[in-house]
């Protein structure tokens, strides 16, 4: 099973990732996709739900934002990237043109609710994603909703990565918004942008309000190790995210993607995951094994960190007390 590393402009055109949130029955019959998947996408960089380039459901509306491709990455109609439990997880130790060498951020010293997940720091490599990134996203959203000045430049690395910001809400952690990009963006500006885009402009949901803040969970996913593979089964459930490219019944190119955690969370095997992506990508004909073999598949890994609002407030209060700051949270931020 041959494979080649996806580098440079090829990866920058990829659609955004997706995390399913509802169980769906999968079959080879037309229209069996159901909620929780990936939208459709053309071969053009743009924004999208769950792997589509701004696809809502199986539509392929493209809204290019400069040279940066946006996409919604978790489940629900159109699919957006989703956060999991409060944890961080990492992919493999390799890097490529879209995944610069990690800048030495470690998950050590985190609270019990922010412990490293399976595979974290594999090969002895330190994590790039950090709790500070989730705090920064909460700061950005909080300041926007309350009309404060935006938080200042954070201290964590500003290396470029493809990234997703996911919001979930409530005890059952329902998807509330998720948009990201497969184009590598500097983390300071990328997280600032996609925090608000995912919270306010995910077309499947109304914009977030102040009242929802206390029930939110924020996940930051940094994508790495993109590889084109010759076999559509050449990826591991729970380890790799996948992006598929195929031609629909009308001969139009479509793309769809799931983040690494999706298949495992949904309890899907390889075939169910592929078929779900095809349906969410707008493929309506019966799915045969011969058709699956025509799919072009790119696999990738991610580092993910999730933080709840209560954890965020505790973290922020610690810095307030530590620095003698007395006024309300947050307009103060400790990133200066």
C-alpha cells in the first residue's frame, strides 16, 4: 500500500475536518448518511461543514477567505469538528511541510481534567497543543461577547498549523460550532479567527450568546502528518483523520473529511466511516466496493486539547490572584 506525504499547496486545498456527534445507520443505499458527518466540497479551497468546503449538508457553497480554506469540522448536518472529553491527544511524531517542528509545549502540570490522552507525545515528542490555547480561545470569545478589547498576543508558539476550533455545550457535550482550516496558519491569528468563526458563523447554529458561556467546552485541534495513501483502508480508526476525494454521479469532484476522533466516537469501522463520508459528501448512488477503490484518500493525525468553562475560569482566577489583578474576568489577560 503505497503512500506519499502531502506537502505544500496540495494540502492547503484540503477541506476542513469533521467529527460526528450522532449515531447514524450506514448502508449502501442512497441517502443513508444521516446527521453527524461531512459536507460536500469542490476541489476549491473554501469554508465548509465537516469536511466540505463550506458545505451545508451535501451542498458545496464555497466562500473563500483570502488564500485560507475554512471548513466546519464536527457532526450534525454538514458536520463540524468536535471536541471530546477534557483531554489532550497527539498523533505520530513525524512532521511535514504543514506541521512544523513542535515548539516544546508539554502537557505536564495540567489539572486532572486536562490530562494527556492516548498517544500523547508519542515517540517522546512534546506536545504543541496546550491548555493555554483553549484559554486564549475562551478569552477571545468572552471579550467579544462582553464588548471588551480583544486579548493581547499569547505566549504560546506562533508556528503555522492547520487547525480547528470546536465548541460543545452541556453535560452531554452537544456540538455547538466547529470550523477550521487545512491551510497552515500562524496559531495566534488562526485561533483568534476561528474561535469567533466557529462560535458565531457556523451556519448550522445561531451565534453564541453570553448565557451559554458557562456550559461551553472548547477544543483546539492541530493537524499534522498528512499522507496520501494508495488504499482507502490504509488508516487506523482512532489514530488517523481522513480526507477523501471522489467524483459524484455527475462527474463533479467532491471532498469530505473526518477528524481522527470521529470514527472511534461513533463506533464505526473503516467501511462505515468511508460510506458516511461519501454520503455527507453528496454521493447518492449505491456504494460498491469497486467505487470505494476509486477514492483518493489522505490520512493525517492531530493533537487535541479540550477545556471546559469552569476549568478556564479557575485557570484565569489563578493568574488574577498571582498577578494581583482585582477587576472582573476576563478583560484582563495574562498573555502580554
